[in-house]
């Protein structure tokens, strides 16, 4: 009975400790905190299975390089030779002078040239694995950035829609009051209700899209994928230099591994050429015979005879030369694709930035002025209610279109930002040194400064 009282008395303290532990846990503590862009990338890299797989591949390649180029292990030979199977000495190990129990070692000796080439090939494989790990990190960053961007874009549209909802409701109420007071026809009221229904459908579609975007982001951020997006980077500042000459093309994702792939192919070809000269092996054996007979020591050398090189060694050389030609052709194709990709991304980013700037300085202000003018004309009795409602709808559409252009600008920015693999510090080698400008807030129509 006493133990039950004691256990019940301890429960509040245990519950408090558990609550304190949960409150101090990062996932619980950050549940209501916005998920900033840089934080999303950092969290995704921390637990990414794809990066862990690449790290394991690098470790495997490093282990292979350790053993590459070394002499093969010697072989132990144990033999029983010339054992009688018939006659009076059948099964005897010492009656016949030819019966021997032999032990020996055999060692193969590949040429020094072949061993050096094998070590060189393993080194190129290790380099390729390490670069592919960097490429995978860039791909991961791009995928997470696009998923974060999709969620950010949907949240921006939802905030815009929420800001317009009050004006839409007011337009419906005004139209109903005008119809009730015979101040306007039913066309304006009907148009206002159609607009409210249309925007309500958009709100439901955005809700569904937000859930889908959160699920997509949860692929890389299982715990933090549902958090609302926070501060984005400055999409209006180019992440790359303006000229192609300033880019480190060898760090492009499509080209980064081509030098190591070429070295692997060249080492394979050199090994095939070296294979025309056969290796040799040495055998040493000691044979013990029965009592009264002398033991035997034997030495032997084995040398393969390349009798049909056309169908073996020469065929291997032809195959490896074809592999090298394939790698070089793929490198040229990757080079052309990389230049075209960067050119298209730059053109898309610049054009979208100009369109967005015109929307911010022209389209949106003009749509707002039109809406205000139509509303003022209706209030003064000089304009129809339907025109005022159409103006309100057009102003809202202009802001929605601006958010969509902002998303297109960000997509091009992300494509350029992660087209090149990062160095060991995690910074893209080719990132431009341009100063970060003010971040434009389409929704608020203002600018705010932030660190690059």
C-alpha cells in the first residue's frame, strides 16, 4: 500500500520532467517557428539518405584504393602425390618411393606497371565517387529548395487571398444593398457573387496544394516539413556572374565527374595494353617421402602463353578504346548541355525579373487605380457597380499574377544557384560577388533589407 502511495506521489514530478524534455526538444520547440530557406537546406542535408549512400560509396572507393596495386595473396598448396591404389602397397604412404606428401607456396607477380595502373584507376574511382557525392548534395539542395519554394508560393497566395477576402465580402454586401434599395440592377450583385465563388474555389485549391506541398517537403524534412516557410533569399540578385568566362565550368553538375571518368577510362585502356605482356608466377614446394627415401624440393615458374591475342588481349584493347571514345563523346555532349542550360536559365531569370518589375511598378498600380476610379465613379452615381467589381477583381488578379511571376523567378534562380557543385565549405565556387539588394515584397508593396 505504501509503495502505491509513493509511486502516485512521484508521477507529477515525472510528468513535469517529460513535459520539460519535450519542450526542450528541437522538433517540438520549432514546431511553431517559420522554416527559413537556409534552415530547410541544412536540416535536409543532416539526415538525407541519398547523401549517406554517397558517403558509403566514397568509403568503399577509399577502401578499394588501399588494396589496389598490391601483390595478390600467395596460395598455399597441399598435395598427396603418387599414392598406390593397387597391389600389395595399396594405400600405403611410405612403402613406394614415389609417394610424396607435398606442401608449397605459389605467388603471382603482376608487373609493376600493371599495379601502378590499378592504383591509378582506383584513385580516379575515388575521385569520381567524391565528386558524385558533391553532385548529389547539389541535387538535394535544388530539390529541397524547389519544394520549399512551392510551399512559400502557396502561402503567399493564401495571404494575398485572405487580404482580398474582406474587400470581396464588402463588394457582395454593397451589391446586395444596392439591389435592395433599387440603386442598381441585379447584374452587379450576380457578378459579385460569382467573384466570391471563384475566389472561394481558389482558396480550396490552395489549401489542397499546400497540403501536397507539405507532403512533398516532408520527403526530405519528415519532422519540419509542415512548418510554415519563413524568410526567402533574394531572388532578384543573380547567384552567378554575368559572363560565362567567370564560371568554373568544371564544377557544373553535368561536367564535374567527367575528368575522373576520363582518367578511369584511360587507366582501363592502359591496363588492357599492359595485358598484352603476360605476368608470371613462382611456385616453391617441399615433398616428404617415406622412410628410406630422400625428400624433394621443387621450384617452378608459370608463364601464360598468349597464343591467340587477336581474340583476347587485342579485343580487350579495342573495347577499352571504345569506352574512352564514349566517355569523351559524353563529355562533349554534357558540355553543350551545360552551356545551353545556363543560357536558358539566365534568359528566363532576366526576362521574369523584368516582367516582375513592370508588374510591381506598372501593372499593379494601374490595376489599383482602375479599381479605385471605378469604385469612385459608382459612389458618385456616374458608373455601374459591375465595373467597380470588375476593377476590384482585376486588381486582385494582377497581384496573384505577380506572385506567380515571383515563383517563376525563384525557380530560375534555384536552377542557377545549384547548377554548380559546392566546394568543401559548401559555397558554390561560381557564385557571383554581387551585393544582395533589397528583398521585394510583392504583397506589401514595400522592400526590406536582409543579409545575403
